[in-house]
């Protein structure tokens, strides 16, 4: 089975728990970001080169440095997205 060609879209996301994620979403060629988000057969999306931040509840420097690391890939449940913006 061949995979559909993808394009990398840089995004900034705020989640319902107030955490933030910045990275790349790989959208099927020919789809807009919003079309990709509205695909009902995909509950999760993968974000690559992702930097996640949730410093509001962090009480230790060690934990803060873990949360602000860049991750190769994160899987995010789309229902956790409060808003998303494409970074041009």
C-alpha cells in the first residue's frame, strides 16, 4: 500500500489544559490544515519536531526542563485542541 504524499505545516497549538505545542503536522497533499483536522476517521494527529510547554503547574526546574524539550514526535488527541494556528 502506497502512502499519500504529505506536506509539512508548522503549527502552534493551545490545548484545553492550557499547555502549548509548536511543531510540524504532516498534512495529506491537497488538503488544507482545517480539512485535515476535520477528518473524522483520525482521532489523533502526529506532531514532529514538537516542543511542548505546560509551565503553569510545574513546581520543579527538572520537570520544567523535561517539558520544554523538543520531542521527535508526539501524538495528540484532536479533541484536546483548544486552538491551532499555522505559522507561516
